[in-house]
C-alpha cells in the first residue's frame, strides 16, 4: 500500500467512527443530556452541538495524521524487506 491511499483509508476509517459519535453526543448536548466542554466551560443546546460538529473534522485529521506518521515508515520498511527477500529468492 502506498502512503497516500493509506492516509485516505485512515481518514475514512476515523471519520466513519468519530463523525457519527460526535453527532450522537451533539444530539445529547442539544437535548441538555451531555455537556460539550470547551476551555473548562460547559455548553448545552445549539452551542454544544456546534462544538461537537465543528471539532469532529479536526479530531479526525489529527488522529489520521498521527497514525499515518507511525504506520507509513513501517510500510516502507516492509516493502523494502519484501523486495530484498523476493529478489534473493529469484537469484537462487
């Protein structure tokens, strides 16, 4: 797998989980069940929903980038080792 498709896969995976979760909590905040906390202040209603909805893309991007930074070098090393192993087998 190349680095760019890996990043797209990570963004789609994290977005598929986190966006519905943030909408769920945003709905809870809209119904005054769960507070949206920002800078140690609790928000309810439309403000709470907006906080959850507006911060979800940022969180998805941060999670995808941090995971990609860890996984992409490992994929590069795996491809390099795979080429070395298959090249060695072809010579024998």
